[in-house]
C-alpha cells in the first residue's frame, strides 16, 4: 500500500501543510522528550514541588489525549 501527499508550494496554506508533514517526526520527538524525559529531570529540582510538576504533566497528557496523539504510534 502506498500513500502520496501532494502540495502546491506556491500556495501559502499548502506550504505550511508541507512543513508540518516534513517536521512531524521532529515534533513527535520533542513531545516525547517533554512528556517522558523532562519529568524525570525536573523531579529532582529543589525549586519545583512534586504537586506542581504533576499538575503540569497531567495537563500535557490531557492535551495529547484530547487530540488522540499517541507517541508510540509515531515513533519507532
């Protein structure tokens, strides 16, 4: 099975859509870093309490769920 995406790069909206497609893996990797690794790094910071950290990361996860973004489906 194949899928072909076509963009008219003379059209501003298509140019932005093309950029979103070509940068999607990079965006997924940044989201993975934010959701999985940043928590581990920040939990040992003395200036951040665990309750606040949990509120922030729960919000991140809620946003991902609202958009049905599953990082495991996007990153090998």
